[in-house]
C-alpha cells in the first residue's frame, strides 16, 4: 500500500525480487488535474508492469466494507505500507501483520513530512524504520532501521536516497521478519511533524541559515519565496560581521547577491520571478536595476 514515488521504488524492488509474490497493490485513486479534468495515476500505479498478475485496489474510503473484503480475499501473509497517505483502520490491520516503512529513525519525526523535517532541523543523519503498525500514527514497535547520511542533499535527492534504502531494508528483513525482535519506541524521544502547506515557504530575511535549510527542505513543494512572490532557488550562508538592514543588498557579483539578514547574510545565487523561468540573481538584479544598499525583493 503506497502512493508517491518513494513507495513506487519499494514496489519495483518487490516485483523484481525472487521468492516474493505481490498478490495485490493498493494506492489512492487517480487524481483529477487540469482544466480538462484528466485523471493522473499515482506513481505506484504507474510502476505496475502490464503483465502484473495481482490485483490493483484504489479505494476511495478505507472503511469501505467492499474494500476490506477484497483485501481479505487476497489472503496476504503480510501487508507492507509506504507513504500511503491515510491512516489504516484497525479492521485492515487485523487482516494480516502490517508493516510501515517510515522515512525517519523513529520515534523521531512521526507524521506526514519526516524527510522535510530532518532537513529543516539541520540533522546530519536520518534513515528508514520498518515498523509494526497499530491504530496510532507511527507509534508501533520497530523491527529494523537503516541509517542514511544527509550531507548536502535537498528533499528531492533525499527522497530518492531513502526510497532505495527502504527497499533494501525491506528485502533484507522480509525473509526473517518473524525472527526480528520488536523494539518499543521511547515516548520521551518522540517528535511529530505535520503536512507541508504552501504558506510554509514564505520567508523574510531574518535568519540566513534557516532560509538555506528551508530551500533544501521545500525543494519539491512549496519552494521558498518572498512576499513579492520571488522564489529563492539556490543560496548559501555567508559569514559576515557588522549590522545591516534585513534584505539590504551588501554586494553584487556574477557569483550571486549577498543579502543581509538579522542573523548572518545570504548569498543568493539563483531566483525565479513569478511566471518566469529560473535565472541567476545577478541577472535578476540587472533587470530590476537594483544595487548595493537597495532592498532585495
């Protein structure tokens, strides 16, 4: 059971693995997009080969009796969940042992956006947890974990890295699943994270390091933007001493534009104006006829 590309990578690994039979795949219904109301299948549905011998399920509601009956009829030995997007009711968890591949080192970052949260926090390490599911969100016992170094990755790269780590962890764990010792999560170490909203990407020039972390965390959605709608696409922290006004342009070169913040300074390298393509910050300033001492907007 899964929906985004993270889950699709795991599904492809399962389909290619010998001695593993995928009897069914469950993903969310096709999304209606655009003015023509075209239906777009999820990455998990697109990952299914034309000759897939199992059953594809796309329930609108997980508490639908018909869906529960269809899932029960498959008689699965276990149910694997990866970023499905909805909480499974107890009725489904009772059908077979259910395991979730959560993209964090539980109990850290329970919830909908663990990858983004690790980047926002400036963590050096993250990982994947294979967890026995219960009725509470991401609170079950974990049976295996894989640790990943974050490095300079943004959310796009880290999603891909963790999806392959999750696939490897699952293939390694499945043959010995019944022999792995479940470990209780320490509630005192638990933290949670919410679904990302578009408004989370709005920034002002208060903290240079925080802005850079947000650019990495929100690379997929919603991006980082100023009140003017200008998106900051690439930037890095510059260590400068002295007082400067927030948003003040301190220096300009072809490498980028140094902008003052309340804490630190920011070298803005590339930007994207509303309804335009990405461009260098140097070219943007030339077009706006901005110079040192002006406010960057």
